[in-house]
C-alpha cells in the first residue's frame, strides 16, 4: 500500500536537508502571510467556484516561496496552487500550497497553513515518491515536518498517529469541495458514517487535517476532491508518524479519495466508507 514506509528505510541526509529547507521556507512564508492577514485581506477573485476564493496574500506568498526555493535549488521543478510552475532538471518537484484554508484566512479563523513538499518524479500522487515536507500554522505557532525514513515532528518533537480501539471511538476529520453538487454527495456519505464514529471534525484545511492525524488530535481523516498541493506535505507527515495514507484496496491517495489513519483504524474506516461511496455515486 502507498502508506507503507520506503523499503530503503532509515534516515537519509539528503532528505533531511530537503526537510530543513522546507521548514525554513515555510517559516519565512508563514511570517509574511500572517503579516498580510493582520494588515487586511485583499480579494483577487475566485477559482473553481465563487466560494473558492483567492487573495493577494495567496499570490504574494507563493511568489516568495518559489523565489526562496529557486535560490537554494535552482535545478528543481516547482508546482504551486496559484499557477506558479516551472520545469527542472534534477528530477525533484516542490509542491506548494501557499495558504491552505484560504476561506479561513479570509475570515481570520486560525486554521490555515503554509504547505511545502518535495517529491521525486512527476507531481502525481499515483507515481511520486514523497521525500520531505513542512506545514506551518502561523496563527498557532506550530510547524510540522517530516523526511522519508526520518519520522515526523511538531515543533521539533516526535509525533505519532493514534489508533482508536474501534470505529465507534474514532474521531474522524473530513472536508468538502466548493462544488455544491459534489458537496451534496459528500454530505450523503457523512450522514451514513456519522453514527458509526465518535464524532466528526472539519477544519477547512486538508493540510491541517493530515497533521491532526499525525499528531493524534484525530484518529482518521478522509476526503474526496483534494488536489496534490493540498495533501503532499501532510501525507508524508502522516506516514512518517505511523499512519497509512491511500485510497480503497491498496490504491494510492488521489483526487477521488484520500484516507489517512493508523493501520487498524484505516482498515475499519475503509470498510465503513466503501458501501457509502458506492451508494452516493460521487466518484
């Protein structure tokens, strides 16, 4: 399954260097985004729907991240949510969401984050090899990071995903797309699941939900219609904290579905979700 550790195992100095760079760039970008938030948000328009907003801070923060990465590693490729992309010759691609949880950012809700990951290969969850990532939550002063084979940390301290004794005692995070039609299907799935779990949490940021799995703040997370930049960094952080990240039947995580949880909880949640996804017919 995609969620298992790299067969090579162990720490890799190169991966740790990438992790350190991701942490440093996330720190600089997060400080800039927080300063812009305190100065007031300037809307530039919307993306997939009128509800899916983009701010001047999204664009400015992505530009800063791209500049800092290219200064440090000019041969790497770059893919950002706000349209910033460039090719490279190193075989590595940085996948960036400058502000994950932009609507939270707009409303001054603290649940937003800067998400930075680096992968080997194409920026495709089905084929990439996640090497390192960092997620900074500026409003809370928290930074999560991980490197392949090197474990995951929160503010420098190791973190571990938390198994639940059974599904009924599992605290589960999820999220919703900005498409009203698809959101109706997602709600149908949630309605079918909610009586089987302890409760549901919805932060409005896929990156933070994956970090919550990694740190044991929730037991599991699932969502559909999540883009690569939303979950790249969070996926390696959750995996390195002991979670499985994937889809149904051992498939990789992707746009259609992402599940993250420790192994036993993952299996229970997968079993519960399968018939619900079939009934809702949203995939």
